[in-house]
């Protein structure tokens, strides 16, 4: 059974699943931000996935990135697997805009994140759920 790190669970909400990965929405009002987490245990690095799962993971991240860029009119997509704080393999897919609160720097450690409003959360949930549904 797939086990999600409690820190990822606390900071995000499950929106749905792609063939390999769970997609979770991060509660951050400043940036549309999802986590892509392969539903396999004991993974820390992308190279630990099988070659076919590596291709699937990249395809899923590309699908999310492209669709989120269009849906949120992104100037740039930040896609990263850091794992310095939470070792479980997860990929951040984050919409950035020129002039956002952290632009052009990284979003980590720059300011205190504000939680989404209920309306903002519902809108982002709907958009991300639609993107997941459109997977082919």
C-alpha cells in the first residue's frame, strides 16, 4: 500500500491520480502549485524508478506543466524535485509570473506563504481536476 510522507499530506490536498502518480494541490495563495508523487514506496530519486516509470513520470510532469501554464497564463513554469526537507520522491510543478512576490528568485524561503481562500482553492481544485481528467 502506498504511504505518503505526513509532511506532504499536511501541506497539500489530493486532487486525483494519473497512471503513475498522485497529484496534490499545495495550499499557497501566491502560486498555483501541485505535487506529483509516484505511488510507490521507498523512492527518493527519479533514477530509482524503472525506465518505463521514469518516462511515465516525465510525461505526467510535462502534461501538468503544459496544461497549468495555459490555464494560469504562466510566464514560467518551475518544475523541481528537491527532497532536501522531505525525502520521499515528489516533483513540484509551480506557476510563476513575472512580477510575482518572489520573481525572479526561487519561492522557497522568501516570504511567509498565505493560505488560499475557499474560492481560490475551489477554483484551483477544479482546474487541476480537469487537467487530470484530460490525461490521455
